[in-house]
C-alpha cells in the first residue's frame, strides 16, 4: 500500500481553495478596475476568456510535462504562478504605462497556476490510500466549492468594510495562501498515481480506449451545465429580486457554489454505501429538473431555488467522473486527468457562452438562454445512464 501522509491530503484541499481564488477573485474586481483605470468594459470582460483559454492550454500541456518534471515540481510551480499573479494584480497596474497590460499579465500568471492545479491535485490525492476513492474525491472537490463561496463572501465583506480602494491589499492577502501551501508541497510526501509495475498511457492510447470518449463528453456536459447557470447567477439574482450587487453576488454565485459543496460532502457519505454510477444518474436527472425551475416557472423565488438545486445536483458530477475514470482506466495517469480537465474547462466556456448567445437572440432574456441550455444536462443524463451498465 502506498504510504501517504495525511498532511498531503490537507495540502490538496488547500490547493483547490487556491484554484478557487484564481477563478473567482478577479471577477469581483472588474467594476472597480474599470472605474479606477478607465478600462473599457469590453477589455475587462475579455479577461474571463483569457483566463479560461490559458487554463485550457495549460491543462493540455500538462499532459506532456508533468510526468517529466514530477508532481512535486508541478505543484510548487502552480502555487508560485498563482501567488505571483495575485501579487502582480496588486502592483503592476499602477506601475505600467497601460494598466490593462499589467492586469493581463497577472491574469495570465494565475491562470497558468490554476490550469496546473486542476490537472495534478486530483491524481495526487487519488494516489493517497483511502477506504473509498469516491468518498475522498468528493471531499477533495468540495473544497473548491467552499473556497469559491469563501472568496466571494469574504472579499465582498472586506471591500464593503474597508472600501473599494483596499482591493490591492486584499489581493496581497490572498497571495499568502498559495505561498504557504507551495512551501508545504516542497516537503510533503507525494506518491505516483500509477503503480510501480505499470506505465502511464499515452494520449493516443487513451483516445483509443473504449469508453474514454464517453467520459470526456460527461466532463464537457458537466462543465457546461454548471457554468451556464453559475456565470449568470449574479445577474439573474439581481434581476429577479431587485437587490444590490453585493446581495446579488451572495444570493447568486455564492449560494450556487455553497450548495455544490454541500452536495459533495453528502455524496461523499452516500458513496460509502451506494454505487457511484447510480448517484451520478440520479443527480443528473435532478439537474434537468433544476433547469426547469430556473427557466420555465415565472417566479423569482422558484428561480433562485432552481439555482440552488442546480449547484446541489451538479456537485457530484465533476469528482464522480474523475473517480469513474480512475476506476475504469487504471493506467490513465496524468494524461487522463489532463484531458478530463481540458474537456471540463471547454464545457465551462461553452455553457455560459451558449446561454448568453441564446439570451441575446431573445432580447437579453436570461431565462430563455438558460432554458435553451437544458440540452447540456439532458446529454449529461444520457451519459450517466450509460454508465449504469459499466
């Protein structure tokens, strides 16, 4: 049995919180940055696309270099890039002739860190001995949800109390977490996710593996189903309830990711006694129902309840696919996790883009856009149903 210290698991938990910081902190500052540096909104929103694009490219590249440099070096590099990005976000805009270039450099740095973390944290945790891998994976991924909710709420409260002018100090404070965790990864024991008498599969081998394409499709639909709602949750909450931006952020995306984290903790317990593939199927069906609550019923409270249900229903899917992949493809290794992460990120980009595009075709009606996006959880349900026989 591979001996792996419990502190490594804790560091993996914190690693997902670090990734949550890189994905959720900067968007909270968009309006502040726009007002302070007079940056056009089109450029500000472009930062989201840059972040996702670099993360996807990094995830794809990770399949080629992580096994060569090792998981320890990759973990330290990822945390270093994330910390550097947060520090640069605080310092570079005021020290460059064009503030937007400084912000872009910062986003690129922490996007590289986030992309590597997404690929390596799950296999590092998977290599640590656990009584139930589905349980361990759900608990691990729940920390991304708790981290996201924490970043949104704590940052919102901090800026509310100290004023928007203190955002640079907040960025430096958030940078402390990846610095400390990166140092921890220098000494913690890290086991290989592949047994000593086995070798990792190459990307061509993976792509010819029976069933792997179904797992990739599951990941794509998971990312699309999740982000088609999550990315528009704040705007939907503000429009539905007529609340302020602060309350909209808390009632929308923070509630969504909190319910997602709760689902992962609950499913971690259920996976001890119930088959993972059945839980994934039931959750995907519930996700379809949540889309109906958001898009079909013309009642604000029901719409918000639907967003919470969507976060809860989609919670198990991302870690569930990772666990299923590790069980079905024993020698998948880094390449497998990298391709799964890449497919999930692609879905995260497609989902909200499709919802926004369809909303734009119908007079900026977000309800219509999300209703059209129900195709993603339906495909997810079909894929989860096929997993029942495996």
